[in-house]
C-alpha cells in the first residue's frame, strides 16, 4: 500500500513539476489540492511541504532559465525582497486560522482555484495575440511617471526582448503574492506570471523565467518558516515528490517556448475547476 503511494507521489511531483515550470507557477497550485483531496493530509502540513517542494522546483528551474539568459534579474531580486516578508508571516496566520476552523482552509483554497479557472476561461484565445503584440514592441512611456523602466534582454539564443513597465507598482504587489504563496503552499507564480504579461507587458518567456527565479528566493524563506513550525513532512511526501519535481522542473524549462499555450491552458482549466469544487465540498463536509 505504501509503495503504491510512494510511486504516486513521484509521478505527481513529475507531472506538476513539468507543468508548473511551463506556466511559471512552480506546480504547487496543483500538487497542494491533490494532497488535500487524495491523501487527506492536514492543511499546515500540505502548505509547508508543498511550499518546500516548490522552492526546490523553482531553484532547479531558475538555473536553467539563467543559462538561457531570459531572466529579468533586477526585477526578480526586487520582487523577491518585497515578497519575503509576506511569505514569512503567512505560516503563523495559517496556524492560527486552521486551529480555530479546520475546514476553512479547504474552502478558501477551493474558491481561489475556481477564481483561477474563471480567469483562465476568460483569457482563452487571447494568449497568442498578447505574445505577438508584446515580445518586441516597446510601449510609449509617460514622461511624468518616474517609475516606468525599460528593459532590454538578449537570450543566449540571440532573441531580444524589449519592454517597459511600472517598476514600483509591479514590485509592491509581491508582498501580497508572497503571503498567498506561503499561506496555501502554492508558490504564487500562477498569479504573478499572468499579471506580468497582461498588466505590465512582459514578454511571455521573460515573465515565466523571472517568476520562477523570484520564487526560488521567497518560497525558500517561507519554507524555512514552515519547517521551524513543524509543518513539513520530510518523508515520504517531500522526499519522493521532490525527486519528481526536480526532474519535471528541468523538463519543463526546456519545453518552454516549444509547447503551445492554448492546449495547456484548456487542460489546466479542467484540472483547476475540478480541484476547486472538490476542495469546497471537502471543506463543507468537514
């Protein structure tokens, strides 16, 4: 029985590792609800263990993205600095919340996944247009806005990306993303990546790589806090799923830019919607 569960953990880690890197999300937003629904683990253990796994996955993927030369390093460092305080605070809030209302974590997580499914559905068919319009075009900066910054990044393959965005605003939202990531154990990249693309005009490949690079810093800080509170199950969940995540992270990073987004997002829509409904039902039923 336990051996079958161990194999499932490795396969789950592999699958979520590949997909998480492809969408710049770390994979935690899929792995965490799977552990809650099918393995019936405590919310604190799920959040802490999965966040630690996301940290491992994002560190693995970030090395590959750095070698590819598509990381906006300045933005990643600023985003990480803003996100770390929220990621450290969240485990303490989670511990207090779950102690008083055990089912509320499942309900909140389920609602968040349903909102994500709605966002994916409303964006269907728009990704390719956004990619085509934003990869090489520099939008006109407002001269009165001193926070608008221009980036020019040339990858190892010779592809050049030029874009402008409000650096201060893009950085400030990362405190909230850091809190959410550590509270649910999901990384937060699945929120940051589309925000960078649709709200700030980041090229898709740069947004994914920068998001993963950012994750490697603040998820590590959040995971260390969870570990200090005793929220990480090192074996079998962390050890076995971690092996799958490391391998999946490397595969996903190499598939970035090769796999077309629309089919991935349609599959994600079904998975996220089903997991969201399952968590809400489980939370209401206790």
